[in-house]
C-alpha cells in the first residue's frame, strides 16, 4: 500500500435473517452471507471518496471508489472472489 492510499476494513454479520446477498460494486460480484457467517471486507485505494454501504431489498451493496481494490474473506478465512 502506498502512502497516498486509504485502507478501510468492514466486518459484516448477518444477525436477523437466514441469509442476505452482499453485492460488491463496481466489480459486480455477489456472495450470500449466511446467518452463522461473517465477511471481512478490505477496500484499498487512493482518493477522497469513502466506500458506500447501502441497503437493498435482498441485502447489502458495498460500493468502492473507482480504482479501489476490494478483497473479501469469510469467517473461515477463505478469500471470496470479487
């Protein structure tokens, strides 16, 4: 990571549903977050814009700034493709 980049880490947990769909933009990847699982989301990139977390009817949308790199791991430590 270079000095001009920002790193944001989010922990997502499904508490009140059996499962939700988490969408990652602008990549377009979607993953189902089950009730007993969690996702660690790391977004790294330069610029002033912070990532946006939005509720959508099926779950959540995580929007990263243009040019940012998004990585996601589940509770077991497996990296999920974005």
